[in-house]
C-alpha cells in the first residue's frame, strides 16, 4: 500500500470498526480507503477521480508482531472507480 500513495498522494484510511480477539491473538479491521488519483505512476494519466474503497483486514499476532495478514477488497471495482479499467 505504501506505493499507492505516489499515485493517490492524499490517500488515507477511515477505520469504521476495529475488534480484538485475545484468545486467538487476532485483530479485525473494517474501513474505507479514500484517495484522489492526482499523482504520477498509475496505469493511465491522473484521472482526478477519488473513490471510497471499502476493505476488511484480519491480522494474526505473535507478541507485538504481525505474522499473517489477510486483506479483502474488490480490486476490480477499485480499478474501475479510479478510471483505470
């Protein structure tokens, strides 16, 4: 995700829900990523589009380290809303 901030320089997350499962050492996050395609480096010149892309993430922890992360989002819809597909 770090590289996407070149293409969407105002990109940021809005966390809508955050939950912890201490028994299983997991956290779950639901949020929205918002960013405007104004920067260079995308598959097409900047479109100026700024979709709100929903995502969910689950992280497994060992101590204070993330050992596994699953991110769920609709990549095809994201490409379409950014004007890339």
